[in-house]
């Protein structure tokens, strides 16, 4: 069973294991590697909640939020199991609006389209790759 729970300080080593993986960073706008100390400082100033994605109470990834902007990172060992789709469906269930950014060559763009996200027309070029903003509007 999948569930989302708020990120807590004790989750930061797991978060960094996922976040600092090369395959995760490749699809993030900020591809920096962070230390636990940097992550703890960031966590202390976090303004929007982040969520740990759990399968039968075992962490497999997390959802990032910053206001209306969201994102999801799944641990490399647990990708391609539908966990991101299920987590987004749970998260978006009671939301009317959300945005996200995605690289045009990231296969997750198909998932976002299937979930109802549509390109806004905003785009950037990050590390030589197209990066677009998409929005979800339940209304």
C-alpha cells in the first residue's frame, strides 16, 4: 500500500541518497550534490512541506513542493513500478492547481501529460537541454 507522510529530519539521509544519485540529478534543474549538513540547514528553513513516499511503510521516494510547484523523485532501485504515478495521484487528489518543470527528453513528461498536466509555454535551456513548465488545473 502506498502512502505519503511529511518529511522529517531523520529522512534526510534517504532523501540525499535519492537526490544525489547521478540519474536523479540529471533530471533536476539544480544538479548539485548536497552534504547532510547542507541538507539539514535547508530542512530548517523549509517553507513548503515535502513528503516521503512509502510502500508498506518503506521509503521509495519523495514529493517536493514549493508553493504550487511540485516534483517527485523515486529511488533508482524502485523506479518503473508506478510509484511516482500513484504518489502524484494521491497528492493531487485534493488539489486544484499545481505546476512542475520537466526536461523535454525525460520520459516522465508522458506521465505528467497522462495526469492532466499541460505545457504553459514557459521554457528554459538548462545544460543544453529543453526544460518546460507544465500545469495541472482540476477546474
